[in-house]
């Protein structure tokens, strides 16, 4: 049993064969999919797909690239979407200083607003983070409530950074990057963080794991990420699979 905790099933790359992709994933043992919104349009698209499939859920949010469009009106629409029974999280949101498609002030404002929405609706927060660890820590420390659940999606930082997030009771989500050639620091994360804080994802159609690099990613490929993580942890395989599965159920309040 596996949950793809972060994928973009609404992406146009799946427009011609989504049902086949979903059936492949189900055959591989994937029991739930979380379709992630990145702005109002994709959040609405994710909602539509989730309401057509029993095993698909969705999130709503403004990716940091789209933060400049995160107006008060857009946030109100986001809150309305978040009240759908299939919505299980706010995000992905956060900070991305690598590309800066939105200016830093807009990113911070949108991030804080979405933290507050997630807290008010008692929903977990899905965080996108790149080259902005210090600001992310500062914002979470200032605005995250103690009861609020968060996950760092597609984590690509250091073991030290991972442990700092875990001290906030965050989950660390690992993707196909752990299967790439020589991801030494990320393998240290996979090997050493507490199992109770670990979940996995594809970020499909992006970040295909080895041996599918360069091809469109899909949820069924998550098995390669899981096997890599199992290979570096000195724990029983069944226990690792069971705990990661339970972590994801707990994070998103899903039923088994």
C-alpha cells in the first residue's frame, strides 16, 4: 500500500491518458492520490478530478511562482474551494528564491496568508521550498500554530535542515530525486530522519526517478522511490512501508 502524496494529475501531460495512468498506479499498489493545486485554475482543475474519482483527493494553494496573483479575492475563492469535502490540504505554497518568478515580498505575504488559512480550516500545509530556508524557518516560527501540520514537499535540503523542520513536528516528503546519481546528502536524510516523519511523493509529471529520468513521471513510478529509501534504512521493509503509509493517512486525515 502506497499513497502518492503529491502529484499534478490535472497537468496537460496527462490529458490524453489519465485513466490509464491511474489504473497503472492502482495496479502498482497506490491507494490514494493527492492532486496538488498551484493557483486558482489548477486548484479548480484538481477539485474537478478529485470529485470524479473516489481515491483522488486534492489541495488548493498558490505556488510561490504564482504568489504575485494571490490577491484577497483569490484567497477568498481558495477558501471556498478548500471547503470541498475532498480537499485535504492548503498548498503548495512557500518560498522559491531560485527563480523568483514572483518578488520576495509577494511570496512571503502569500505564504503567511496561506498558513493562516490552513490553520483556520484545520488543514495541513504543503510547503514548496527552494533556496529560502532561513526565511521559511522565520515565517513558520512566527505564524505556524503548535497544532498545525506541515510537510516539506520534495525535500532537497540537508540533514540538519530536515531535523530543524522535524523539531517543528513537520513531515519530510522525499521524491524520485533520491534515486538520482550521487544524491549523498538526500540519502542521509532518507536514512537518518525518524520514520514517523517520512512520506513519499512523485511530483508527477515532474522529477521521474531512475530509470525513467527524462520521461514523463507518473504515480506508479513511486515504487522506485520507496525501494531506494528502504535500501538505505536499517529497518524491516514491511514496517517502513506500513509506517510511511500511516504517516500519510495521518497527515491528510485519510481513511485506509
